């Protein structure tokens, strides 16, 4: 305990002692940040509703409320307030009410706000958290999903316990395939099911049944007497984690009809405004590490299915019909940016914007939200390297930022400027994209430390988005390099599949090529090269120190060190075993160990610290402990930082983001020559 406390004080002291001018972004400024997400726009585009997220310094939690903004950005009004979570706003069909979920009474419940009067009512009294709120077409009811616990009895009961005796806590009997989940802990037996509740309150009635999970986006048919949804209702569904089909559930008799039938995931069903077509996303499952998700169109009259985005070598995310039913708006990532495009029922898609901004909090991942009016006006989250997500509007081809949520927090700050770079990998000349963040007051005639920060996934992507972590490293006087090495998405299927059964591998060469390119610019002190990354980035960081001694220090965050132990302890293990490897560990031991950083620990000389949440079930802390103890046995300078009660998403609590960055910077400072 004394060791951990003193280390924490040293880390904080190190960060503050080198903090620099107060006009740069500092640790405590994390609590000043806000961002917008969950966009909901009226049909005529006169009002845009959104969730406004901020960090509460007293509870050390994100809190959120629902706000509205007009298309000119001049009027921004609160619909809810309070130090709690209000989220998932959904307009009623006649747009007179707004349903949402709130934790204001201590649990997640469904609320409705009457927009003309301002009245708010809690309409549910649920024992489990609801999700996926959807109005019925007549506006009289709401459909949602929630977890339904199953009866569970222990197969063993102990005899002879005297009345009033205090015996040990009973053993926990587990026989489920998925028995614990990152961020949720050990799972209770049961399944998610659909429910329906009156929009004026009352008891919720269960619609679906069976030992299957139901949830996600639903879409009603034209008559409003049935809705489409996606689920994996196969008997062996737990061992086939990517499988799902589109189903239709009748409200009258609760019967369920299967609509699609193929090997692969079908999801996000959306019925066209005239009820003629059903659009959905999916792909043919080939048990690869990555496949592009396309838009499929089912003609409900003829039964014929077509693929609308076959010519797009990118993966489709959200989809939304236009008001006429002539086509769909959809989002996808390309070269580190989230794009919005329009796809007609026949013909080629047209890009509307590439400026949809990230709603991630921490590192510069892509993603974002959008909604479209009946006239084709687009409201979306707009973010860049200098600001977290605001609300923006595209009207008559022009983009306007409607909110300025962080001007009070960042308007007087000198932030790191971010520059895009492309390099050709030393391995095979493959084009690799990256970004350089320059410290405030950068002078090209001086020498700076370089921090290589590596994204997780491994199939994910960074982009030109605001990142508190990158800004904090830069504020300490570091040049920061982040890249999308091979295996990242947003560059097409072939690029992402280069690491299929081959990770880590030449992504190492891609990253080293980027480091060399920045060094060649002439302003890097080569004695102060540092590397860090989390999750997949932690894997690559551990791999790097096992393959080169060029870095002065490394911090490996929430890594996988041994692929065999990972597959046999991680929460989503059926997927990892079947999609990331050619077979089960015991049949492919050599392959697993060849790709495991633990196999190269004998080469490590770089001072390497490890940092992981103690409640991480995605990359369990036992992975961290293996590498820590191996490094100790090798005599390598090492330390282990354990974040209490933190899951894989360490930065879910703002103070943990601060802790993570402070420890990493302290380790780098300690090993600066």
C-alpha cells in the first residue's frame, strides 16, 4: 500500500512540476470538457435535440442532460437538468413528446416530456435498465428491451446448518458460456427481451421469449402491428457470436417470423417510409478478423434481396431512410474520418460530409452521430483536433457549427496542433496514415521527446479528432505520433485482413517507419523515444520492446501477453478463438505462442511499466501480471499500476484518465536521459 501511494504522489508531482504555462491543457482540465452525442432532429429541421455530456468533479462520473438547439445556433435550451444521466432521447411520431431514459431516481427508468407544456412523467418502474426506446407508429406505446433474470438454483445444498449459524458464503455454480462481461462483472442468469409500455405509464408487458437475447434497433412495419429486429435465436448461439438474423415480431400474438437466413450477422433493420422495403446491414461470415458490413435491401413484396454498397470497400455503420424512401443515409469510416453518404436504391452513393466527429472520450477514435430532416438537412456531431464534439448542421450544402460547448474550457488554451502524415512501410511499401501532435510553442529548431501512442482493437482506427490524452502528453513538451498501422479499419477489407492470423507482425514495421519519418524531420531527441498503447496497442507495445531497444521507456496498458491464457480467460472467448486464430489453442500452440509477446520477453531491455484495471475482463489483469513477473525474472526495470474497480474502459471515470496519463508521463520522465 505504501508503494502504491508513494508512486501515485510521485506521478502527480512529476506531471505538475513539468506542467508548464497555465494556458496549456492540464490534468484537472479533464473535468471541464463537454461533448454532444445522440442527435435527434424534428422532421422539418426546426429543432435539434442532443445529449450534452459533462464530467462531474464531485462524483467523478460523466453526467448528461438533454438540450435543444435551433438551426441558426442562436437558441440553446435545456430540456432536463441535474447531476445524473439523461440519455436516449426519442421524439414521438407527432413530435409533441420526447421519451428518454434517466437515472434521476437512482435507477434507469423511462420518462416522457410533453414539449408544449414542459411536463415530465416517469412512466416505468422497472427492476432492470431499459434500452432501445422506440415509439409505436400511433404514438400510444413504447417498445424497449430489458434483462429478464432466470431462475437459478444451486445443484448442491449443504445439510446440517444450525439455526443462526454463520457459515461461509455459498459456492457460486456457473455453467453458462458467457459468465462474466467486461464492465459488468460476473453475469446473472437470464436474457434480454422486448417489452411494451403505455406512453402514459403503467405495467410493461413482455413481448419476446426464449433463451435468447433480444435488443438493439427495431423498426415497425407500415401497419404498425409488427416490428423487425435482429437477434441470434439459434440453439448454439453462444458458440457462434457473430451470427444473427432479421426477425419480425407480431404485437397481436407475439409470434416471431424469421426473415433472413444466411451465415453471418444481419442487423440494424429499417423499414422504408412506404413499407415496401426493408434495409439492413450485414456480411457473409468467413471467420476472418474483419469483413465489410454492407447495406442490403429486401423487397418485401417480391422477396428479392440486393446489395446496395457492393462497390464501397468500407464498412457501413448507421443507416437511415430519406423521407421519400428513395434511398438511405449511412455512415462509415474512411482514412480515420467518419463520413456520411447518401445511397439511392439504385446507383452510386454520394458523400455528404467527412466531418462527423468522434464522441470517444480519451483517445482519438473515429465515430459519431447524425440525423436527417425530411428536406435532407443533416444534424451531426462535429469535432476536430481542437474541440470535442459539438452539434453541427448541413443546410443547402453548407456546414455550420451550432454549439460551442468547450469555448469556456479551451478557448484560452494553447493546444497541440495536429498534422497528418503518410509513410510507406519499410516492410512492403504499404501506405500508412498517421498524425503528429506538436507541443504548444513548438520550435522546429529545438529537440523534443517523441511519444508513440498506439490504438487498440486491433481492428479500429484513430483520426484527426480531439483527444485529452494526446493533448496532455503534448502539453508536457512531447511530440506525439499516433498511426493506423495495417490491420486498422477505414482503409478497406484487404488492409484490415493483413493481420488475419498474423497479429502482431508487420504492423511493427509500419509503426517503426512512422517513428523514423518523424525523427527525419530533425526535431526529435533520439535518446527520448517513448512508446505506449492500450489493449491492442498494449499488445503492440509489449511486442515492440521484445523486438527493439530503441525506446527509452514503455508503458504497456491493458495488454494481451499470452494468447493462450487470453483466449481461455477473456469474456468474449468464443469469438477470439474462432476468428483471431486458425483453431483452438491446444491444437495450435506454436501459432499462438509465436504471436505472444511473452515469447520474446527474454529480449526485453527497455524499462517497461504495466497499467491495467483490476476489474478488466476483456484483457484480464492476469495478462499484466504474467508480463510483470516475467520482466522481474529477467531483471528488467518494471512496475505495475493497478486501477481499482476499473474495467477495460479505464477512462470511464475522469480521474482514472488523469491517473493513467500521469503515471505514463511519470515513467517517461523517470527514464529521460
